[in-house]
C-alpha cells in the first residue's frame, strides 16, 4: 500500500511538472526561441551603446526609488488599512494613475512617473506585508510587551526580523513591476523618461528590430528568473500564516499609514479634478465600441486563470519539487509585462494568431494564472488537513473529495480570484499594447490611443469608471467570502 501511494505521488509530481513545463514552454520558451531566430536573421538599424546604458541606468534608478518608497511606507499602511482597501488601490489601472498625476498639475517627467508608480507599489507592498503580520507576530509581540519591551524595541527586535523576508519580497516585486510599466512611462513621463521598457516597445512596434528586442528581453529575464524563485519561496513562507488578525497600531503609526494611503489615492483625486461634461466625440465612440468586447475578454481571462491556478495549487500539495514548480508558475509575476507583450508577437506568428482578441488573451493569461495560483496556494493552505484526511479515511476518492470537500470550501476564494484576475486584466494596457492590433482590443488600450490623440476631456471619465471595477470586485468577493470566514472562525473557536 505504501509503495502504491509512493508511486501515485511520484506520478502526480511528474504530471504537475510536465503540465507546468508545457505551459512555460508555450507562453515563454517558444516565443523566446522565435524572437532569437528573428534576431539572428534580421538586422535592424544600429544604435549607439550609450543609449542602452543610459536607459538601463535610468530604469534601475527609477525602479529602486519606487521600491524604497514602497518598502518604507508598507509597514505603517499594512498595520493601519484593511486588505479590502489595499486591494482596491492595487487594482487601479496604471493609465488612471498616470492621467491622475498629470491632473494634479505635475509636468510630465521623472517626478510624475515616480508618484504614479509609487501609488501602485505602496498598497502592493502593504498587502504582502499584511499577510506576514497575520500570524505569529501577535503572539510574539504580546510576549515581548509582557517582558517590558516598548513599541520601538518590539518593532526592532521582534517584528523586523519576522517581516524582513516579506519586506524584501514586496520591494523586489514593486521594482520589477516598475521596470515594465510602459503606460505610466509613456503618459506620465511624456517622452522624458526613456527606459528599457520603452526601448523594447519601440524596437518591436516601431523599428522592427528583433535583435535589439531580444537583447533587452534577455537582460530583463536574467533579472526576473531568480526573482521568481524568491517570490515562490516567499509565498511558501506566507502560506499558513494568515489565520490571525494583525496587531493594532498606535495613533502615530496609524497617522503615517493613512498618509501612505493618501499618497496612493492622490492620483485618483487628480483624475476626479479632470472630469468634464463635454461630449465624448470620436474617442468616446471608439471606447463604447470596445466596452463589451473588453469585458468579455477580461472576464473570460479571469475565470480561466482561476481554474488553472486552483488546479495547479491542488495538484502541487503532495508533489515533490514544490519550489521549482511554484517558481515556473509564478515567473510572470517577476517578468515585466512589457516582456510578455514583446514575446506575444513571435508567439502569434508561431501559432498562426494575428494581433487581436485571441493573442491578447494568450498574453494576459500568464500573469493572471500566476496571481490565481498564489492566492489558491494560500487558500488551500488555510483548509484544515484533518478535514481532507477525514474524508479520505471515510473512503472518499479524489473525485468525491474534490466535489464534496474542496469545492464547497474553496468556491468563495475561486470567485474572488476570478474577479481579481478580471479587474487586473481589464486595467492592463502593457501587454495588449503589443497584441491588440489596429483600434485596440481592450478598453485600456483604447483609452491610451484616445489619450495620445489629444481628446483629454474623454479619457478621465472612462479611466475613473475603469477604476470603479476594483470596488465592485472587492465588494462581491467580501460577500462571497463571508460564509467561509464564519465557518473557519467556528472551527477555530
């Protein structure tokens, strides 16, 4: 019997590894090979090396600044604000942030880009930190307080060592996203902040220079792959530490936390200030035509990503080599979005897909699957093992456990992750900028086109409406999650 179980586990591990390997090969490996072949055979216009050096240094400096701001602000924000508010701020589209910063009266340039990107990085880092805070920190802090340690000493000697890995993970993640945020660099930068992301976009879309594009992609992947492994290990550290509420912050820390939230919400205030009652014109007509198609495409992406993420999370539970499997699945979280956008065009040529909704869906899926997988791993870890073992001891097979145990327990989390994937894909304009084709296939790309065309009265209304999607997502997710949270409290009480 033990030999059979061992063989079954080994077979499942090979199956999971094969499925994940095929997924990475399809979405990253083959497109990279295709781009390399084109780079070998097609020689584009030469460019002075100093362009790459300056663009790279500018990109790294900006990403490092965003990471530092996010890391400094993350702790007070995580101790002060609920996860629902943070999730709403994370899901605000980069387009809305970029336009909102300009609406505050800031001139396009480095300060505008830094504010827009920091407004998204702060709640993201705070969410990661908040997960880490919801576990052993309360017990340790209470013990330190009983021993006479003050607030500062408790933070320095108890919380900081506990939070350091999550803090490094959050800062690195924020920096990687800043590296590939084409929309903010283009709109808030106004052409004055030319980094590797814009250099890659122009090499693919404007200059037809696959050699330059391949060189930039390789550089970004060399940074992203080790970061993906770090994210996978960080996720493993977060799993199982989300059962308890975080410790309550003092008044001074709460003031700093609300200051960080205000900084994150500042671009939305600028967006509201740009609202106009003028008619939509031709830009509004284009955006209304894209609305239904964009909603269907991104909702389908969210549902498909949630299904794939939960499938991989459930299969991973008893598989060997978890870190390697998780790193491959989570790789899109470390790869800047502009890289996936650039690789989707070679992937489309390889698969016979022209720019349009099909290629856009293929480009949007990897990152949403990675997000769904990360959430599914945490949701699966929160299910008490005794429930699953009890069902197995009563003779329930894998299919019966899936339908009668896993499905009722994980359905609320599945709905929440599908909606998060939908809102996240709806706000994405970096990948669809490459894959959409003429006229755009998503609302975010359409708004970027209209903004470039100078119809400044049209876009703020649509961008603000796009920013309301996360609010609806969080409200529906909270409603769906309530029965599951109540059952967990009863089980723990």
